[in-house]
C-alpha cells in the first residue's frame, strides 16, 4: 500500500529535523561556556524514542541567520511527533558533501575545534611535561623580553631554546626538551595542516601549569574539604592566551645582557609594563623557585614595585588569593601579547564537513 501524502510529509519533516540536529550537534561548541543542556533523549512516544547528542554552548550561527536552542529543539520535536503520528520512522544519513575551508568556518565550528585542541594540549602536556610552571615561564619571560619595539623583531618566537647557554640557564634545557616532546606528540595527533609552534606549546604549558598551581593553592586552604569548595566556587580567572605564533631557528638579536632582577625590571619598564605587572611577573623571574628572594630584590628597585609586591604578599595570605592570582593572570596575558608579533587568527583550524540537505534520504 502506497504511503499517504501525510506520511510522506511527516517523514520529510522528521528527516530534515534530524539532519539539522545532527548538523548543529557537530557544528556547535565553545571553549568557555558550559553546554546548553539540550535533552539527551526526546521521547514523544515509548515506541519512537530517538536519542540526540547534546548541542554545544552559545548561539550557533549559520551564515547570517542565528539559530537559537529553542529553534533547534522545536524543529526536532515537531519532526519527531510527526513520525509518531505517521506511524513510520525515517532515517537520515549523514548529510554532508565536501568541506568548508578554514577561512569560511562559522564561529561555532571554530569554538568546537579550539576546545578540542585545548583538550588535546592539556592531556599531552599533563603526561609529558614534568617541569613546574616556574621553569616553563622563565622561558616565556626571557623569550618575550627579546622583543624590539622599534624594529618589530624578536619576542616570543621560540628563540629562547637557542639562548640558554648565553643566559647561563642550562638547568632549563630539560624543560625545553619536554616542551619539544609535547609539541611533537600534539602535532602527530592534531588534524590541521599547520603544525603547532614551540612558542605556542610553551606559552600554553605555562598558562596551564600556573592555573593548576593556583587552583591547588586554593584547595589547600583547609583540610576539611573547604578548599575544594573555595577552588570550585571562587576560582580566579586566568585568561587562555591566544595561539598562532611562528618559530625562529636562531637566537634573537635583542637579548638581555644578563638576567638579574634590575635588568629584567628595566626591560619590562621599557616595554610598557607597570609596577603591578612587574610585581606579578616576579613568579617567573629566573631564580623564582625562591620567590621570597626575588620579591625582596624587586622591592629594592623602586617604591611603586615595593607597594605592588607587598599587596601581592598580603593577597596570598587571604582565603581566595583573588588580587594576586588575577594580577598574575592579567600580567601573563599582557606578557605574551602586548607589543608582540600578531598571532595568526586562522592557525590550527582544519576544514569541516559541509551540510548538504540534498543528501537527506527518506
């Protein structure tokens, strides 16, 4: 018996709805927000239960039309109820043809890919790099300080791996080797044609290790479980640094003459950093394994830095360490971006499957 026109319409509605659900499930996501929490299963009837993947966070944009969560849910619900009413179930195969080039990716796709990359980097760095944040960020700091604002050369380009002998910091060669190993593992697994640079892996590792260190500090604020509550409820923001830097294959020509506290402070002032930034970055100065010693030397430079260091010390004694941790996070982001070479905004993305409704099969 030929299906009725109602059945055909219902099946078509269901197929299109499922296609859009599949598309937005793949094409949405965010690195900062929690998922929107669409239901894992929509069950108009017990007989026609259909599972759907949880869609990503924020609003997914397709072309110039913004599709909201309620639009997606409504379309899926109408289509599924149509199936139940028709007494038939229509299957929709993956409706994709070709790929969308990187420069045409919609924000939702970029957010999803960026989140996947961050997760991969976090996993690889966690299992490959044993060096603490202090060691990693000594590399970051010295690499950044080689930036020449007038010639717009140097800066964070991975040159620090060729400068350790000159700086007499051979103790950091182990950290450089670990970063290189993590870089190779990430590039073996990541899908883009662009290979992650040493500079980007180093910066992200420094960010990750510092954020974990700060969270652990809050966790230790009590022994009866209160630390976990503080860390989860009052964790201080630490911005994720942007990625997309290129590496050099040699030492920079604008290196510091030495790595003493006064020399580093002088270069930071010259680059436009203020006393609060410098005090916060003290945790990354060479020798900062003994932070008390570094901060004592910083306070001898000038009164403004002395005041900022004292404020940081006082903040570290509080329950949430808010002022200190926030200042460090902001100073770190400034260090890796302020006055530095611009990052490539399209770096590390890869082409994504393109939706083709003509491939929907009933």
